[in-house]
C-alpha cells in the first residue's frame, strides 16, 4: 500500500465511509436495480473518493480544484440518487440520518478544499 498524503485527509476518510454506507444500503435494493440504480450509486460514491485522491496528487492548484469539483459533483449526483431511492420506496425502512450527515459533512469538507485551491 502506498503511503500518500491524500490518505491523511479527513474528506477522503469520510468519502470511504460513504462508499461503505452506499454498498451496505444498496444490498437491500431489489435485484432488478442491479444494473440501474445500484450500479449508478456505487459508481458515483467511488468517484468521490477517487477524484479526491487524484486531485490531491496534482501539482497545480487549478488541477487540484478541478478534481475536487468533480468529486463534489459526484456527491451531488449521489444525493439525487438517494432521493430517487426514497421516492421508489427502497429506503423507506432504513434510517438514513447517518447517511445524510455523512453526505453533508463530505460536501462541506470538499467545498472548503475547493475554496482553498483558488
């Protein structure tokens, strides 16, 4: 395992928790969503942590900011997919309070990182 600086970032650690939460939640979705919403949500959440790590490895502020913005956009995409999941009744029996807290925390941390790179 590489010892890289992005692994020390609080936002990166939060994004990994988000991946775990989404994987756990989507295991309870109907199998008909395997190639639809489940796949989309998992890819979006993985994109968040991946773009944070890639952005952290970039030399210029402009490049770092761009990857952090992509990560934040993936988080917004994930938020929409969670709302759709609620509308479809896939999350009605689950307590999503912790998930929303993690989404908001990650969004705030990403926004702060983006503002620092300008």
